[in-house]
C-alpha cells in the first residue's frame, strides 16, 4: 500500500502494482473559485420557503444540509481514478469524509479508460 499525499505525490514508479490510498480533501479556503461557488454553495433563495438561511456563496453547515458537502467529496473520485490508472496501481482505496448515511448509498459505476474518464464515443 502507498498513501497519496497531494502535497508530496509519489512517483509513478512507486505507485505501480501497489494499492493506492487517497483521502478526500476538505473544502478549500476562501477566496473560492467560481466553479466551487456554482457547484458547492447556495446560490439562490427564489425557491425557498420563509426562514433563516445560510448566506449565499458560502459552504452551508452540514447541520443544515449535507448535499453540497457530499457532492464535494464525491467530485474528487475521477481525479483519484486518473492518478491510479496513470500510475498503474493494482487497486485504490478512498477514505471519504461522509456520514454513514451518505456513505451507505455511495456506489461507483463508471468505467474508466487510460485517462481516467469514461469513453462515451466507443460505446454502442
């Protein structure tokens, strides 16, 4: 087994044939990129019922909703898969920062190619 530390990633030759272990990253610190704001924060109030809501464009607390956090955690899997495939890892383990309920329904169904992305053009 070999742990993948994004601050000091192992060389591809150290990954080959080993079980590669990843740990998902926590939310980034502000300032947030536009992509982060669009995908992982509250962006509108139009559909909401009256009440007190978390501020827009900031990660909502998990005590209010866990959907944004779960999506953030899951979004990291494709990058991990690409690293593992490129490094020719024997397998990979991902340590998720999820509640038992969020982790219970998690399933990975993608089929990856050499670049770690699904190959839609070759499907018939």
